[in-house]
């Protein structure tokens, strides 16, 4: 890595917010570990789009505890160290993951909760532990940014496990912010609203698209690049005093006190 470059591990970087965030960090001269679970093709497209050099692909299933530790080890080795972790990977609220309590079987209900807890919460928690311990062992400053959700505050009746795990992720971030501040490690979260990622293109193009865009007084949805810029700022030394914060990124579509 260059003298002022940082190693950045971004989970779920095969597209959407993860890809945009990888490009934003690389554009400022950082070396990025592009994590993916099964979409290697998408991860390779992300890698190819990154300016600069020294970037790496890092595969691994966040549902597997041993794999989580291997992901961090791989990133540290490939980049020469990791200073920033972006917990972006998630089981998303899509039509195929819908689990309304008044509509699904108990088997489907349980399966949805287990998947989302494993990835959205436990995977992020275990990665945070591994990266934090790496930073502590090397006496290095660092940052962890969690990608949460507006749904943590407004409720997700079609995807209750998603809303609950994102609320838990926000809470985890605040607990870690207190625990890691003495080690000069900041922990923050972003809470995006609806974002125009590849996997949401069908929804935006369909009958529901107008209603989704109408949720914001801006009359549109957010972009991955807007979320990425916020993540890069929160991970910067200039934002250290924001540790513990949860930044709403929903175009005024949901207000909270």
C-alpha cells in the first residue's frame, strides 16, 4: 500500500452499495478487499472498475464462523493490513425473502429469521471482532461502518427479520463504539432508505415504482453512490467524533426523533 493508503474490507461488494463504496474508497487512494459470497462475476466487475492497484477479491460465507475469520485473514494478507471494515453484506428484503407473519408457514418464517440473523447480525458481529482485534494487536487506528436500514426504525411488516436485524446492527455499532474508542477505533452506522441497486431494478420499473419514489419528497430513491460518499466520510479520521452515530440516508422519507 502507498504511504497514506488504508486497507478497506467491504463485504457484499459484488454490486449496489458495496460496489459504489469500493469505488469511492479506491478513488481516494485506498486499497480495497472486495468480498463476495457466491457472485464472483459481480465481484470481478467491481474489482475491474477500481482505480489504482493493490486491490483483492476475498470470497467467504458470512454464515460460517470459521469462514468469517478466514475472510479477515485473507484481507489482511492481501492488503498488508485492514484499517476500515464496511459491514455491507445482507440478506435483503426482496419478494423472494418476504415473510409476513400472517402469510407464511412456520417453516418459512423460521428459515427467514435464521438466514437474516446469520448474515445481517452475526456475520457483521464476528467480522467486527476480527478486524477490531487486528487493529488492537497492531496498535492502529481504524473505523468500522455498518450499513443498517431505515427499516430498523419504521418497521418492516413484509420482512420483520430484516428490520429487526438492522436495528440490532445499529445497537451493536453503538456498543462497539464505546468499547473501541479507547483503542482509537470509531464505529458508526448508516441507515439508507430505498436505494436503486441492481436487485431493486425490477421493483422500480414495475407498478410499485411510482409509490416507492413517492416515499421521499424529492420524488426519487437514493443511489448507491450517495450512500458510498457517506460511508467514506464516516470512515475518515475527520469523522472520528461521529463514533456511535447512526446517519439517516433516506431523502426525508422517514423522520425519527
